[in-house]
C-alpha cells in the first residue's frame, strides 16, 4: 500500500519525523507531500521545506518527498497513492481531520484517509509553536531535527 502523507512541514518537527518513521514501518511506499495550506501564511519557502524533508527522511528508500500543487486529491492521483495518511494529536485535530477526510472522500471520489494516533513522542510541539518559540529567541533544539535548526538559523 502506498500512502500520501501531506502537511505544511513549516518547519518539519521531530513529531513529523516520528510519524514518517512509523508509516515507513507499516506501508510499502510513503510519499510525503509538502503542501501549501491556504489558511496559513507561510514561513519557509516550499522549496526549502522539501529540501529539509528530503534530508531528514533520506534513510528510508521507500519514502519519497514531493511538492504539493493545489488540491490534495489531485496529488493522490498524480502520485498514484492508495490513501491519504494523517496523524491525530488531540480532539481538535480530530474534528478538523474528520471534515477534511469527508471532503476528500467526496471530491476525490472515494479517496480514503487513514490515521495514526500520535503518541507522546510525536505530540511534541506543533510547527506553529516551534515558529513562535524560535521567533521569540527560545530554544527549539529538542523539537526539531538538527539540520532544521541549522537551516532556520541561517535563513531567519
Ligand atoms: O500541516 P497542515 O498545515 O495541517 O497541512 C494542511 C494540508 C496542506 C494537508 C491541507 O491544507 C491540504 O490538504 N491542502 C491542500 C488543498 C486541499 O486539497 N484542500 C482541501 C482539503 S479538504
């Protein structure tokens, strides 16, 4: 089975990486789709986010990194994935994800979404909190891979 794991990854966190690791252990192929969330104003460029995900996922040969181009269900088709994969951290994720899964099932003509429950190791801190802590001069080294921290220090 081939799953498409979409997200903004702005920036990629240890939580994202742990989820990719679990997915890599479960599925034949995992495509990480570095997307654009129309509801969020971006921080890092999409190209930079793709490059960072490539670096931190390079040890898995069956994990591919691609850039998202609009509607998620179109990308599911473009990359010939069997389903969308999402992580669930809490109740508010559940409510949002339930709506998106239903919408994607409808507009994607039966595209399924599968969920992994994020454990303690994955809950960590969301990308938006990481951004806030970093912007205010806090230490994010335990929330993001080292290569991400280096890139952030260089760019911002
Ligand atoms: O990490 P995020 O910001 O929660 O990821 C959200 C993302 C990129 C997965 C979501 O915004 C998305 O699916 N964008 C593609 C546009 C789309 O298909 N929207 C309709 C989804 S129901």
